C-alpha cells in the first residue's frame, strides 16, 4: 500500500494478551520439565544434571517473569505516525522515517535497518544486555528489531503503516500520480 498518510493518522500496537499467555504456558512448561530433571538429578546423585536443571529453571523462570510483567503493561508498544516510529522495547524516542534505510521481515522479527544507528541508542537495560551478549548476531536482525509474536497487530500491518506514513519526495509523488493516472485510463 502506498500513498500519503491522512492527517493525524496513527498506527498503534499493544502487547497481545492471548499470545503472551501462550508464551507464558510454554515458559512454565520448561520450568516444570527442569524441575523434574533437577529432581531426577538429585535422586540419582548426578550434580551435573541437577546443575543444568537449575540453570534451566533460572532461565525459563526469568523469561516467565518478563512475560508476566508484559501482561500488565497496557501502554502503546509500537507507534507509527507522520513523525516516525516509536518501539517502546527499544526506547521512547521516535525514529524519523528518513532515518530508516530498510525494513525487513526477518522471520520472527521485523528488522529496522537505520542510516545512522548510533543516533538512536537503546535506553532499555534488557536490550542493552542482549546487544552486549549477542553483538553482531543481534544486529543481524536489524539495528532495531521488533519481535512479531508478542503484539496484537500483524507484521504486514506494521509494514503497511511504515509505507503509508512515511513522507514522500516530490519524485515519488509524481511517479505515484502517473501510475494512478495510467491505471485509471486503462
């Protein structure tokens, strides 16, 4: 979809409660499996198995805690308007449309690749941690990446909003006008 955004048009996405509940069930299932594994490790005297199970309990318990926190966060998580895009998981800063070099569907992520990523640093501790740990692997999903499954809007709606709301150059407007005229006359 292309064209200029209507004055005052805004796209907003929130956390999806059903999707987060499904993810929470999955995380808790892994915690339960790790508890069973820990019990088996302790009963058999295998400290290696018990230690691995405790690590699994800690990791998936942490994931479950993050999901529970998100279940109660009813703020706008993604906002796209004429000014740009705000991805709350990254920061509260609005990223101007002209700063986005490319938006890509990266499987489970929507990746935003920026012209100058250093201009929009993350202000969220979890994202900073993931960037330190994952480094270039994290950046391969985009300078800013949006995890698709956790929102109440589909990825194609995000792409449509980005396309619809970005400002057009005079050349792009002229091409769109000529294409529209050609389609109307045929």
